[in-house]
């Protein structure tokens, strides 16, 4: 009888491929949610206006994020007609590239295929990756690829004294800035600081290539930002965005609560890999097995720990802010799990990964259609509006909070909707203020959030 070797490299690779494929079923059925619509509207307006340097949102100049993620979506739109897949494929592609990079990083350190493959599988099956950010048109997983690529060049550039890698780390840091702004430079600086402190190679603080690399990381975003509508305002806004999202607090109780809740949130994000790592550590202390952490694993943990400090100290931190550290943790967990040399434990993880991937397929095939039937659908509202109005006429959108509705109308109309202040000659207006602005055609109730459709008198 044909017997499957669950721990063979071919089987683990097949699981990884299956896991990536599990992200696709009904990806266009699950409508845009949260900030996805914002990313796509900005990208859509870029393509239609031809202005790729200064982002806009419903006609307003947009300063909250740099444009690289929008550029990726714009490139995708030339290959895939505008839909949920157009934007989400960007995240899936960079997730796949991260899996390849994790494999390369782990194999380069440990020279072991199984360890490298398990590291990739662990990252893919992290709860926040497989069931959430791994396919949504959000910046975080794409940023994780660039930050991990930067760490890859920093680590091997430093350890192997590769000057070209040190310079490349600056290039990648600059590109990372174009994704999410100043946090990329913080990751860059802290990681080099961690490498120098851990190895006690303090002379590296005087390494000119390190400073040239830092200069490159600043030059790349500077070349872009100087060509925007208001460079000074853009820099201020990006800086304030970074400060607001990672600020501390004067409320001691809130801070202490954050110190407890935030690590628990991160542990939830890292299930199931973190659970298996904890099991190995528990068995080690119970003398059931022996696991020795080599210096390179300790160094990776030190890099993660130092980069984690700003987020554990900031009461406003969200779980997704530390996703860029997940690939490094996947490498560590992969090593711990494989080197524990417990075949039952490895098999248990494989079965767990298979279960998670199966659930992800079911979520796509069955869950998404059910969710869309039960929830208040912005997509349905958009298509109902399309039936109510003459789509060829001018439509304005003054409803930023319900931007998904305007986005789906963008797709059908073939041009971006703008706020009424930019479209004085509007024929129809989508509004959510409740202030009468014309002949009321219809009111849509999205579980307490109301959208008003007006026709000009």
C-alpha cells in the first residue's frame, strides 16, 4: 500500500503550496473590509489620473502613507481587471516571496532542508497570516517581506562581512519606508544596534558602509517625497502617524494592562507555531528532551526582542505592527521544533498545519458566501445604487467612512468618484452626514450606519 511520509521534504513543500492555494477560493466574494478600500481607492485614482507620486483619496491629497503598496496594486491592475483579487494578489505574492526567503534564510544558517521547510510552513500557518493578513489588501504582510529581506542583508552582511549586503540593506530599508514610513527606519537602526551589541563588535559603530547604507535608506524616500505636492506636510504627517500609533501613555493602569494583553495578543497571532515551541521548551525543562540554542538563534531572538520594545511600551500598538518580526520567529520556531528530534511532535505539527489549511479552504468555499449573506454588505449597497442612478452621469461621494461603497461604483463607472467639493456639477451624491443635500432617492441602513443617496434638485 502507498504510504505517505509526513516528514519528507516533498510532503512539507506540498503542504506549503496547498496553504497558499487555500487563500484563493471566493477571494472576490469576500468584499473589501476596513482599510483595504482606502488602499485600493488611492491606487485606482493613481491609475486614472496618471499621478503616481502624490496619492489622493476621493480627490483630497492623501498624506497618511507612502505610495509603494499602491504602486504594486496599480501594476496588478494592468494584468487583472479591478476587483478584490487585483489588490489581494499583491499580498499573496509577497507572502509567497516571504516563504521562499524564510526557506533561504534558514537553509543558509542550518544547511537543513526540513528545518527550512518547517520554518516556512510555520509562518504560513500563523493564525494572523493564514486567516487574516496573508490575503487582505493591507500593507503589513508586504512590509514583512521587505523588513525580513532587509534583516537578511543586515544579518549576513554583518556576520559574513559582506559590504554589498550592508549597502543592499539600506536600499531595502528605503523601499520599506515607501511602504509604511518611519517604522522601517526604526527596524533598520535597531537591527544593526542588536547585531553590534550581541556580537560585541563595537568597532562596527564606525563602519563607513553602515552609514552609507543609512544614507541610502533616507535618499530613496527623499527622492520621492521631494516630488510630492507638499513635501514638508507629507514628512510631518508620516512622522505624526508613526508617533500616534506607537505612543506611550500616562495612564499607569492602561500601560500595565497593555504589558499583559499585548504579548497574549501576539501569542494568539502566532498559533499554532508558538504553541509547539512552548511544548518543546516545557519538555526541555521537564528533562524529557534536550534542546540547545546555538548563538545564531540567540542572536535572532535578541534582534526580535529589541525590535519588540517600542511596541510593548506603546499602549496604542496593534498586533499587526509586529508582523514584520514574524518571519524571524518562524525561523526560530522551525529550528526548535526540528532539533527537538521528537518525531511525534513533528507529526503533530504537520497534522495541525493540515487541519488549519483545510479550515482555510472551508472558510473560502463555504464561510465567505455565508458571511456575505449575513453581514451588512457595502458591495450590495453599491450595486443597488448603480441600479438606481444613471451610471453615466456625475456621481460624487461625501461618505469617506463607507468608502467601499464608492469604490465598487468606481469599478462599474470606470472612473473615480470624488467629493462634491471637487465635483460641483454632480447629478447624484452619496452622503452619510444626514444633512439634506438634494432630492433623497434612498436610504441604506448598514446596521446603524446610514448612507443617503441624493439626486440634485
